C-alpha cells in the first residue's frame, strides 16, 4: 500500500530555509516513512502536514484535513513535489547523496524486522535490551558494532553479509 505526505501552508518555505543537510535528512526520513509505514494509523496530522493513504479522499483514513487547508486558502505541496524541488539545489542533492549508505542500512534493519513480523519491542526482548535502543539503532542515532548488527539480524531471522564494492564516486 502506498502512502503519501502533504505539506500545508508555509511549510514548504520553512523547509526551504533549513540548511541543506537538514533538508536532505528530512527527505531521507520521509522516504522511510512512506516505504515502511512508520505510522500508527491510516493518517497522521501534524501542525501543517498530513500523511495518508495515496489516492484516498475525505474518508476515515483522511478525515477532512486537506479540505480544511484548501478552504483556508493554504498552499498544498506533496512530499514528492517538495523532494523534486529540493533536490534541484546542488547542495541539498550533495547532502542527500552523502546519506545514501546510512539510510540504506536503516532501511535494511527496518525491512528485516518487518519481514519477520516483529515490533521494536519484540527485537529488544530477544536481544535483552530496551526498545529505545532498537529505536535509536533504526533511526541511525547510534554507531552499532558488527556484533550488534549480527545479533539484530539473527533476532529477525537473518544474517549480515558485508560486501565490498568499488567506489566510483568522484573525489571532492
């Protein structure tokens, strides 16, 4: 099931004023939200953003937030539009590209857990740790050891495999 994110009002301008590194990280995080449905319900409304099932109208998954924004004359921009516009900025694109490996690891961790049908709490219990440690690991806010990655993967029914690839990126 596809999910989408919309921004209302002046959020686009507020995001555009953020440093390129922050914009790039936000884009990567929102990509993970869309892919892994890191939400608790069909819709999550924040001050000026809405996350909803793609293509849904004014249903129980999307109870009028968009319509209220339109009626109030607020500008609406989808995450896809924001991402496309933001990545035209070379500084944002450079920061976004630099985050690729970090977010690939985060994506793999979340994918292992969700494919195993486990919650963060389930993995934490299997590893004898706290849910907050698993959350921090899945947010990229820790520096896990090889042993930690192996234990996490094993708890989800996977194993870790390291692959060396030639670096074809240009040097700065």
